[in-house]
């Protein structure tokens, strides 16, 4: 089943053995390569067999018994073949490029369609070629006709719009093809740029410029690429030693505590602000009356007074602040000028050591210390300067080459003009034309890598020819082919003299033919004109030749000047190379000593970090000690307060005072000792020293250790409240003493740790100083090792000044080498220092005189101030009878709250007056309304009275009618009933109106 095949074995119930499995049917339904059978099973009714292969196909087989097979479908099944295992299996096609049957059919169909299309194209091409031949015949016949009968080319166009449409379609196709090939074009362009960057741009050609009339030449410098280890940023941060040094100095400065005087701030007067806010709140848009105007005038007057006194007070406070700042800035008698001290310190740190570097007492400043990083940076800067100088010189040489090219172009144009002028002159009058200078191959080395489409096509043809011949390639044939193609001689356009001469002769022959067309004899006027033209041409010929010679001479002069400049630069470059060698040797020495220096710097870094940690711990311990001391003081004060409250509770002449005191002190302490002994022996050993003074005090207080007081019972005659209060105070005392003892232990432990840390800090400081001294000694040793190197200094004989008896010394070991600038600077510095010393003496002399004058002026001012104070005091005593502080009087302002209260009282009075007036008006209106209602009620009472009389009359009439005249109405009962109902309704209405009137009256 690995190859997608299926086997069926015929089995019988009686004959089931291994021999029965030899014969089988072989069915190959799945793919041979990828059709491995993954699953095989029967259906639920066992009528179908289902197989699933790795090629994604599922096949179903029907399983029929012999009875179910129809007779017409029965066929004779051949018996299974035997010995099939021994036969060789058919070889499968293993070629991955071979076509399958389906692909072969598709290919045949595609080829058939392409063949039909090609036949159609060939027919169309034949038709087009026939039309082109006909059109060519027409054009030929048109050319054979006379000119006046020929047709123009535009007349052959049947419709111009057809050509426009064709051009438009062609343009669209071109744009479409450009869009389709845009990505490929960009890809190839980027690949070309990468190749140029990798091969062409990295090339540095050596350019040589030759003189025209001499053998002088000048070449560019061959530059070497800068190594990556030196190509680093020049503006880097300070090295780690400088960082450590700054950290150490900052730590030293942090230890010094500076006292700061708090600045006095002038108080802000808020009364006027509040007063103004109230004034704004009370403003109303109504018409102001006299009272409100008076109140506002008072308020404005108070505001002005407040502003006046506030300004005066601010002026006084400002004057006091100025006096305070003046006295604050006044230096002490033994104080030095901080600015001068800083300048002196800076000068001492940065002025350097002017002793010889070989001296043992030579000291190095922080900036003069040499490290590997500094030396590498110095070497990188030196190489960068050398490279930049060479690049500048190369640019000048390239510009000189460009000048030669432009000079050659100018000479070519001048030669053409000279030849055109000589064409009109006689051969005997011709002057020799200077040769046109040519560019040497080493002057244009960049043309080696230049190419064009023709060169590439030629190279392609050569490669194809070589591939066809299949000849073995020797060496790098492709590069040789490129070199052969790129080193071809320049085309004729770049100026070969023979080609130019041929062109000129062609021009001359054409001009001679033009002049020889007419050979008539010239007149006198024409002869004169020809003579003038001849003189003019001779002058122009001579002038142009002189110009050519001048251009050549000027170019050669520029080349010689640049060559002289390059020779001087060669000396400088050689000195720079020697300096680079010296720097490299110094760098090797520094790298050897770098390990020990790093160890010392790491030690210093570790010590500084440890010192910082210890200082932070010391600060935290100091803060904790201060907190513990405050806690101890608070507990002692609480204990004192407890004893004071106990003394106050006892009162005077209390007969149980001793007993209660013993309960409070001695007995309680004895009980605490017994409890402590029962608790454990470890605490006794630790607190033995602290308990001894307590025992002594106990003996003094109670006199005997065996006395134990019973504090559970109150003695007779003693106040029970006092006894209970004593018990409570005892418990409080126990808690206070325990807390006090714990705080003292913690304070002692902190003090012990603080002292240990202080000792450790001193040890670290001494070790840090020792390590710094070792580092300084190591720096001096490193400098001594660097000074042992030999440095090459090129000198001339006139620069040697240390002559011995007019002769050159043999040993230069005891000599010093200075540059001219440094020597001149030292000589100038001597004179400057003398002048500066003289000037400082004069300044000191003037300062002494000024100091003396200031002291004298100070004494005079003090005497004058004292006299003015005495006079002021005497005048105050005469006028006021006592001394008065005028600043306080000036600063005294009005009583703002009182004035505000006065204004508010006036406002309230005015408001009350207005309110009383409104109430009086309301009372008058209510009185009028009351009189009106009284009148209405009176009229309604009269009406009620009248109704009552009418009711009474009606009742009497009704009674009289019912008694005296009852017989008359016996027959008319219905009329009486109606009348009675009418009267009753009327009576009800009247009673209702009376009730309403009563309600209104009430």
C-alpha cells in the first residue's frame, strides 16, 4: 500500500493457511508517488470497500457475493498470476521536469494554437510587405517625375488622424511597458549603485599632472582609509577617573555645613485689600443719596490714609532690608575676599608645574594626565589632520588638472582660429602653430572604469564567442577583457592633431574653391581692402599665437608653484608620520600600564562608594540618636510629672506619706527584681551593671531588703482613693522606667555603631588618600616611562643655539627643544610678568592709601553720627519730654478695624432708617385698608340688622297667619305648602348671607 496499490486475496473457509495468500489480485488506483493509502475500511453493511490515499482521492469498491453477481455481467476472471514477486517492477519516471499526460495534452493544444496564430501573422506580414513594396514603387515613380510634378510627402497621407492615433497608441504602450519594468529598472539601478559603491567609489586613483613645456610633474597623495578603532567621536565625555574625582570632591564639599541667614520678609497688609473688596461689593447702580455719598467719601479717605501709611511702612521696611543686606555683606576683620581666594585656588590648580618633567618633584595636574583613551584620541585627531591636509592638496592637484583640460580646450579653439586666418594668407607668411598639448593616461585614471553601451555590447559578443569556442579561460579573462575595452585610445573627437589638420585642410580647400570661382582682375579699391585684411590677419595670427604661448607658460608656472608647496608639505607630512610613530609607541606603553592603573582606579571607585555608604549610614544613625534623645527627655519629663502629681495628691502633713512613698518606690522595685529573677538568668547577667545602683537606692530608701509591703490592703485611716491612685501611679512608673531603660539601651547601641562607623570612615579616608598618592606616583612613573622614548625633531643648523665655544656640541642630552612660538611666548612672558609685578605693587600701594583714608573717614563719620544722635535726643527731650521712635510713629497707621466699624455703623443706621421709613409707609397703608374694611363691615352689619328685623317681622306675620287666618286656607292646602316652601328657601338664603357676613367680619 506504499505505492497506492491494493491487493485482494481469494480465501475459502476450509482452506485458510499461509499458502492460500500466495495468489492475489493487484489493483493500482492511487498515485504511485504521493498516493500512499492512509485508510481502508468497509461500510456498515459490508457491501462497499472504501480507500483513502495521500493524493487526496477516495475510491469505493462494491463487494458482491457469487449469488448477487448478475449472469450477464459475469465474466471469466483469470486466475491470479503466480511468481509476480520475482518479476522486475516497471521503472518509474523520476525526472521532475517530465510532463504528465495532462500536461502533454495541454502543451500539444497550446502548440497547435500558436502554430495557427503564427500562420495568420505570416499572412499579415506578407500582405504588409506587398503594400510596402507598392508604396516604395510609388515613391520611386514620384521621384522620377519633374520637380513641378512631384507630390510632397504629406500628400501621400490619406488621414492625419490615423498617424496621430498610432502615435498615441505607441506612447501608451511605451508608458505601459515603463510601468511594468519600473520595479525591475529600480532593482537593476540599485544593484548598479551597490556595485559602484563597492568597487568604483572605494578606488583611490593616483593622479599625476605633467607640465607642458618641461619635465616637471606633480602627483597626488595615496590616501589610506582610516582604521575603525580610531574613527570615534571626538566630543566624548570625561573618563572614569575624572568622574570619580568629581564625586570625591563633591563628597568633601557635602561634609561642610554652611549657615544661612533667613531673609526677612515684609508683612503684607491685608486690611486695605479687604476694605476695597467691601467697597466694591457695596456699589450699586442706583442714584446715590447724600448719606451714601458721605459714607463713600469717608471710605475713600480711609483708603487713601491706608495707602499712604502702607507706602511709608514699605519704604521703612525696604530701608531696613537694605541696611540688613549691607551689614550682611560686610566681611569680617579676618575674612578674605572669596573671589580672590577662588582665583588663587584656581591658579594653583591649573597653572601647572614649570619644573622639568624628569624631576622627581614634578607634579601632574588632572588635565595633564595621559591615559589610553586620550592617547588614542590624540592619534585619531593627528591621522584625521594628516588625511584632511592630503585631501586638500589632492583637491588642488585635481583643480590643476581641470585647469590643464580647460587650457587645452582654449588652445584648440585658438588653433582653429589661427588655421582659419592662415587660410586667407600666403604660405610664406604662415607662422609655426604651437602643438596642442595632450593629456597623459596617468592624468585621467578615472577613465579606466568608464563604460558605455557600445563597450558592454562588445564585451558581450566577446563572451559569447568564447563560450561557443569553449576555450579554457586563463586567469581572470573577464577583467582583462574589461581592461582591454576600457583602455582603448580616446576617439578622434578628443583631439588628434592629424585629424584636426585634416579638418582644417578640408575647410581651406572649400574656401579656396569659393575664392577661385571668379578670377577677375581686382580694382585698386579691392587691392587696398585686401591689403588691410592681410595686415589685420597677420596681427590676429601673431596675437593668437602669443595667447597660446601665454596659456602654456601660465599653466607651467602654476604647476611649479604647487609643486614647491607640495615639497614643503612633504616635510610636514614626514614629521607628522614620525609623530604618529611616537604616539603609537606611547600607546603601547600605556596599554601595558593600563592594567595596574585600572586596578588603582577600581580601588578608588570602591573606596569612594563605600565612603558614600558609610556617610549615609552615619547620617541615619545621627538622626536616630537625636530621636532617641528626644524620647528619653520626654520620658524623664513624664516621670517628673508623675512624682509631682503624687506629691500634690498627698497634700501637707499626711501621716501615710512615707508608707505610700514606699509603696510607690521601694516595694514595687523589690517585686520587679523578684519577677525578673524568676523570669530568667540571662537578663540578670546582661543588666547586672544597671541593677547595682538601683539596689543601693533601694537600701537607702527602705533601709532593709527583707521588708516587703503588702500593697493589696489599704491601712486603717488612709483614704482608699489615695491608695488606689498610688497603685495606678506605680503602674505608670513601671511602664515609664521600662520604656526609659529600653530607649537608653537602643541609644547606647546606636552610639556604639556610630563610633564603629566613624572609625571605619577614617580608615577608608586614609586608605583613599594612600591610594590617591599611589596613583599620583604611578602617573609620575608612567610619565617617566614616556619621557624615555626618543622623539625625532627635524632641525636646521641655524636653529641650534646651545653652541660650545662656537662649535656644535656632541651631546644633546642636556638640551631643551622649543618651538619658535613657545620660545617667543616665554620671552614675552618674562617681560609681561615684570610689568605685572610692577603694576601689582602700584595697586597694592594705592589700596593701602585707600584703606588708610577709609579708616580716617570712618572715624570722622562715627563722630559726626554720634554728635547728630546726641543733638536729636536733646531736641526730643526738650519737645516731648522723652525719646520717641519716629519710625514707629511714621509707620503707625490709622485704626483700620475701628474706622471700618464706624463706616458699618453709619451704613447700618442708614439701612435701619430706610427700613423704618418703609415700615411706617406700610403701617399707613394698612391703617387705610383697615378703615376701609371697618366701613365695609359696618355697612354689612347694618344690612344684617335690617335682615334680622325683616326676619322677625316675617316670623310674626307667619305666626299670625297660622293662628288667626288658618280657616281661610283650609281649602287651599296646596297653595299654602308652596308658599311655605318659598319662605323657607328665602329664610335659608338669608341665614347663609348672614353667616358669610359674620365670617368676613371675624
